[in-house]
């Protein structure tokens, strides 16, 4: 049920945020190895319920977490591969640089041009600009943070 919940939640989140079909289809698979909260939940349930039922529940949760951690890394890598999120071929990441007629481009120049193209692509797109509500929420969070003596760190905004 946890795997199904993660998968459906990721799929719906991708649908709402208009992610591509491959990412929407495979992101849930990449979330399988995340078991940290389940381990804490197992310990808490065992203490709260106590007795045999607490011990049984802890065993079930911890066993499933071990299973997730065994198959999780492979499923995460498979999800990244199937969604097309990474490639070991430079041609899949950026377009090749076209040399002007009569000139040649060194491999270093081509690499630099491709890195610049990737950086340009990663810049903020108009649909990535925060809404007024999101900007107001962020501003309120910073004000609350400063009110309790914790100044915010601007580098989070820039990321």
C-alpha cells in the first residue's frame, strides 16, 4: 500500500505541475527507497501499543522497510532511466554545436557551448515564476522566521 500510495501521489503531483509523461509515469518508482519515516513510525507504534501487537507491528513495518531498501535503489535508478531524466550520451542532453562553414570546432569549444546551452535551459521559465500567493507565503515565512530570531538564508531563493 505504501508503494501504491507513493506512486499515485507522485503521479498526481506530476499531473498537477504539468510534468512530462515519462516523468509522471516513473517518478513514483523512484520514491520507493524512502523509508526513514516508516522506521520512526515502527518504533513509536511499538512503544504506544506495547505488548505482542506492538512487537508484531514493528516487525512488519521494519521488514517492509528492509525490503524497500533492498529493491529501492534499483527501482530508483530504473525510474530515472525510464523517465529519460539522465543519459550517458552528451547528444541526448544538448544539441550538437554547428561550426560555421570552413571552420572546425575543438572538443573543448563544443563542450563549453553545450554546458552554456544547458545553463540557459535551466534558467527560470515563465511558468516557474512563483504565484502571488506563493510569494506572499514565502514573505510571511521570512517575517515569522526573523521574528523568532532566525534570519532567513537568501541562498534558498536562488536555488
